[in-house]
C-alpha cells in the first residue's frame, strides 16, 4: 500500500494516497483536520499523532473552533480515513491518538468515486498535431471566445461563492450574529441590518468567529456589548454597530463602558448623567 515518509524536513507522500485524499468526498473541516493528523504523525517521524492530537492542538493547527474540529474528527472516523489508536481521557487530560488510514480500499463506501483504485504515476500529456509537424488548425474568432471566457469566469466566481464554507446553525458565531441582527431589529426592524440573513449574516459570523477564537472573547461578553449598543437607552451606538466587523472593531470601547456599572441600564444612565448633567446650567448662561 501507499506510504508516507519524512525526508529532510519534508513529507514524501505516495501518489496514489495523495490522489485518494484529493478525490475523497470530505468537507472543509474534515480535510483540514486530516492534513493536521498527517502533519502531527508523519510530520514528526511517527505513524500516529501521539500526545500532540489534543483538540486544542488541532484547533491551533487548523484554525478551526472546537466544534468544527470535533465535526472533522467524527467524519474522518466514520469514513475510516483515520483511525483512533487510543481513546482520550478527560479526567486525566490525556488526548486521543489518531493515525491516517493509508489503506484507502478500506475506506467507507461513498468516500471515493466508484471504481477508483488509485494511480501510480501521472499520465503523459497527449502528443499534439503541432509536435508531429502538422499545420495548426484555424483558431476561432476572438470576439466570440472573449464572450465565452467572460461567461465562464462569471460562472466560476458564482460557484466559488457557493462553495464558501457556512457556519452551522448551532455555532456560537452564527448565533451571536443572529443576536446582533435581532437586537438591531428591536428598534429598527425596517433597516437592512435588522433584516440581515443569508450571506450577510454569514459574513457577520466570520468576524464574530475571529473575536471568539483569535481575540479570545467570551460569548457572554459579546452579548453584553450588543445589549449595550442596541438594547439600552444610550442611542449613540445604534447607528455605529451594524455589522460583525463593527462589533469586533468597537468591542474594547463598549466592554469598558459596559463594565462601569452593575447592569446595562445602570451603566448607560451613569454615562448619560456624567455627560449631560450640567446641560440646564449651561443653558441658563
């Protein structure tokens, strides 16, 4: 069977195994976890991941959240693309150990195309008539080709947009994006932000996911900031916090503001009194 070896700091992967991975019907999470399992096993000169395969390590290697890593591991085990050589133990903190299953003939049905058994070498490019000395055929008119190329490019762009990975309905990032949308709708239901859905909501979720993973924000703190901006008597932020990107950018300012009191309403009232408390006095002057 195919094998993977480490040589001079590089991974040498047999063609048929690489071809099997590229043809495998795996989602984005599973594929990224698989690449990390290979890196943490053969990349360290061993045939399994050893103590490196904790979920936190896999999150760091893949850039995925804990649920996405768990989803990827589960799908790979179900597909028999990887095997668990040792179970983890939460009580002792001992991580599970995984290994790539190089015997792709034993993978679950449906993972590889029907009848595919791998290739040992790339096919040689076909010999063209020009190489044989023949006169090249006349080319098609450039005008029609240009229009066809534009249509093809447009189709490719649309297909790429369709293939963008979406956050699951139960993911923290999407739930917080919906929480932001609903908070905006609570005071401005007719706005585009208050009716956000589909790709726009997924875009918000992408920025919020970065907040949770990269910025290490807590979901409860994110909700507090959203409440501070949209569910309090302080209306200043309502028009300035209308997307996941703005939420991430203004998070520090709002969380400091929100932490100045015991409740959102009290925090906002304290700030309001501090700024406007002397307005009548100034008016009299």
